C-alpha cells in the first residue's frame, strides 16, 4: 500500500491516521472534516470545519445576537468544531450558554427530550452541526414542535448537487454532493503526485515491531511515502470546486455563500470571505480593503413566517420556569421585605419593588447595583427611583434665631490658630522666593512686610 483515499467518517480517520504515520503512507480523506486531526502523512482534501466558524460568528455579529446555542452530534465529527466555534462567538461578544450534544443513534424520544430542553431556554439562535441523516430527523421533530416558526433561526442542510443529473440524464438515481467533488479532486491530486514520483520508485520495507492491538507488527514502511507527501503538498491545479492548493496538508476554502432558506426555497443573499467579511457580491468588493460586519452588506432576509423583521435572538419561553432573584438586605423593608414563615415553610416577599415587579413582564427585581460584570449576564432597566446617599443628624439650638455670623460656628479656635500660622508661613515663603529678584519685595522692612501681607 502506497497511499490511501477514503476515511468517510471522522471516527475512522483517528484510527487510520496513526497507522499512516507508522507506515509512512499518505492518508487522504475527502470527508473527515473534524479540525482535531493531525498527522505527518495525513491530507484533508475537504473543508476543515473550523474554517466556517468565522463566517458564522460574523453573521451572529451582523444581527446583534448576544447568545447562540451549538447543537452537534455526539461524536468526533460533532465535538471537534465546538472549541473553535465557541472561541469565534466569544470574540464577537456572543455567549454560548449551553451546548446540545445528541448521540448519533438517538431515538425519536431522545431527540424530543432535547428539543423540550432547548425550548425551555430563552435563546432562539441555534447552530446545527450534524450528519444529513440525523439532521433530517432533528429538523423534522423541530418543525413538529413549532421551532421553525417566527422567533426561531433555522439552520439548514446543504442540498444535494443536481448538476450531475443534468449532465448525465441516463443515470437518474445518482446524487453527487460536495464530498463527491472533493473525492474527485483528491484522486486527481494523488494521481498527479504519483506520476511525478514515478511508479517504479514505489518500495516498501518490513519493520520489526513487538506488535500491539492494531496488528502493526506486520506493518511495512513505504520508502516513497516522503516523496509522495512532498509532491502532494505542492500540487496545484484547477479542480471541480476551484483552485486546488494545500497549505499544511489542508485544502484551502476561504469563501462561503450565505443562503436564506425558507418554505419557498433558497436564496443566495451574499458571501463571506476572510478579507472583506460579509458582502453582497464578491466581484464588486474584490478590490476593497474594508472589512464589512453589518447585515446591511447582504441582501434582504426572509425569516420564518415570511417576516422581514430580524429576530431578537431570545424570548421568554412559555414552557420554562423563571427563577427570580431577590436581594435580602433588611435595611429598607419598605422597598423589599423577605420574611420566612416556619409554620407553612413559605417565604413572603413584599415591598414597593415587588409591587412594581408584579406590574411588569418577567424580569429580575430589587435594588441591585449595576456593574459591568453583571451586565454580561443580565439586562438592566433604567432606575425608576432616585439613587443617592443621605445622612440625618440631630440639631440642637434655637432654630428661630437668626445670626449673621452663624457660618463661623463650625470653626473652632484650634482651626483659627492653624489657619493663622499657615497664613504667616505662606507669606514668608512668598517673600523668600521673591526678595532676591523682585523690587517690590525689597526696601525697608515695613515695606517688605506690607507687600508680603
């Protein structure tokens, strides 16, 4: 064996990549997209899942959504992209309050249970990353639960390519997707590299190994693997999906199309590139140096329920239970008073803040200090009472008497004496600094004293 093309799933790849490094045989995958795979002889002729996260975070930022929940399959394919996605979302100020992980062999009941949990949360922006088979079941159940209605952002599966059927009408049952195109380019790249190395140079050498569970004691090391790796790394040609080039053994895919999907079909509304960000047309913005992050750079969106209003990304769920935090301070019972009744084991909360709360929508209630770190987790309303610090002190004396010199009462004799000393001291300092250079501070002693005073 001189090279291997295949590894349809990320689970297969983690096993075979290790063998490829030991046998020095290039391992080429066109569908193992998990970004966690690394190997000296591993080539990914596919789009690394982590290359999508900046485009996704740009869309989240463009619409001002502050939270998003990733939903992935519970295997290497689903888990590998989550750290990259979380970091990208946090870089644009979006939180990830929850990560939903669904087993690949989930039953309908397990999917429904996870959907109920998602519906009980306030976040309404979901990023779905799973296989087409599980994804179709997931979206079918989500639609039954009304999660494709207004107020929810729909993630979608890429449609199968139909171009193959148009070009080959005699083969009606074949469906070619993007992985098939990558597989074609991968085979073509390996063939070009093999021709450059020369088929007569393919050699193997047996190695002595104590062996392990993988059967590597019978492994033969390829003597041409290093040359194949070098030629594959430098292969350049025009593939089915554009310019084929590898950087660090990874296919470069830098342009993503933003597609708006609803019941009436799909509409391309723009593109995302690392250089320009979100743009309506790639050709018209190719020479610009600006980086666009606003949704105004894209075409018009049509959201679920055929509305053009941008979803706010969160809402209070009717199926959830709110937990209201009330600060127990005990200083001002008129505002908030919390008393526990041991006979009924209940807590009674009363006061002005509580009365205001009952007239509002769901919210936190109480005299809570507004701080920057708290603003990362909750939204504050404008204060409806005046905040400030006051002091009440006793006053003795005849309040009816009017004295012009009443302002002197706070000044004690010690303070008067200290002020007089500083008055003389400052006069002396001024005279000391000005006497050598200023004629007004020279002359007779009386004149100098009078000028200093």
